[in-house]
C-alpha cells in the first residue's frame, strides 16, 4: 500500500491496527483529525495573518464543508 514503507513493516503495522480495540482506533482517528484541523488553521493564519477568530472559523468551514454549504450554515446562523 505505502510506497515508502518496507512491506514487512507495513504488514506489522496492519496487524497492530487489526488487533486494536475499536475505541483505540477511534482515538487514533480523532487525534489525526485534530492534527489536520490544526494544520488547516495554521495555513489559514499564514495566508491571512490579520484574520479575526471568526474569519478563521469561516475559512476553516469553507475548507471542510465547501463554500456553498459553509455559506448556508453561516448565513442561517445570522
């Protein structure tokens, strides 16, 4: 699957994941989601250094939801 990982190591990784209880898998996914969100916010702040917290939340919503759905959510909340 991964081109930069030794096939034997990759098999070990897959086996470890298979043996993980469901709650642990969800915790790992949650942690990855938080990391992606933090990286997205950092990117928004880098591109828009003067953005307010509200503008950052809106830009993040557009990244996650797409412009049309973010507009519906934000316009509805006003």
